[in-house]
C-alpha cells in the first residue's frame, strides 16, 4: 500500500529545472520533488507520496498523521525503516 507520509522540508533547490528538497521523516531524510507544491519553503511540512510532495500541511497535522502511521506500523513499509523519533 502506498500512503502519503508527512515530512519537514530541510532544503530546497532547483536541479535541472525541477524543484527538489531534502525532506525529513523522523530520522530519515530523502530527496523529494517539490513541483506540485512550489509554495513549500524550508521549514514547511509536506505530505509526500512516492517521492513527490503533494500538499503542504501544518506542523500539528503532520505530527498527528506521522504518529498514527507509526502506530499502525505503516512507516516501515513506506520508508523502509521505522525512524526513532517523530517528525
């Protein structure tokens, strides 16, 4: 199953005409395409689905969703490992 997972944008840059950023999911950081949410800035939280940020969310909603996914055991499947800390 593929879910959207909330993460915090740590960096933002344009590579080859594509907006990308390093996004933190607990203790894991992944490169994510930011083209669908060009308004996202460093420090914002975004919902990420298969490597693409698909929407911005506020910090409280991001943390709540992350905790729920963690409790359901869904993060291991989505991220490949269960991070030790919450967003």
